[in-house]
């Protein structure tokens, strides 16, 4: 019994964090938006280091037949919501409910494809965005 308690204490101690929750870095909001792309990326002027500073590392890097480098950035977000309204008392256990539940969800995708010339300057870019 003592060994079990001691093992549990060791496991729990290993799971503790030194950094308080309120001091942990918050997730950063993505700069990958159509407005940012349109206002900050200029064909024939913007360089690869400037794109990295603006958007971070690409999700995928490839090359064209002509040897131009292609960077792809992708962002996907999912939004789900549900609303319930009760009719009378209702039972909320075992999957039985006296109410009505409305659920909705949506998925948004944003893809940016940037082609760089041999001097690492933006040659062209395209944006594909969808929501369903």
C-alpha cells in the first residue's frame, strides 16, 4: 500500500509545472489573413525573409519545373455551437432530453500559395479561401 501511495506521489509531482498558468504565453493570433497578404506582400518587391517575419515558416515548400520556390501556408478553423431549450421538466441523462437542441458548425479554410523567383523575391501569389 505504501509503495502504491509513493508511486502516485512521484507521478503527480512529475506532472506539476513550475510556471504559473497566468504567466504562460498566450497563443498568438495568426497574421494569415487576406488583408495582411494584400497589404504586405508586393509582387516583385517582398523577399523571403520579409514573408517569414510576417507569416512565420510555411507549411510546405516545393519547387516548380523552372526552379522557382513555392511556399504554401494553410489555416483551418472550426467553430461549433449548440443551443438548448427545455420543454417542461425534461430528463438530461441517458441521452433522454425533454428539450430541443440546435447544433451548428462551420469550417473555414485559408490557403496562400507564394511563388518566389530565383532571387527569392515574390513572383506571384494566390489565395484560396472557403467556408462551409
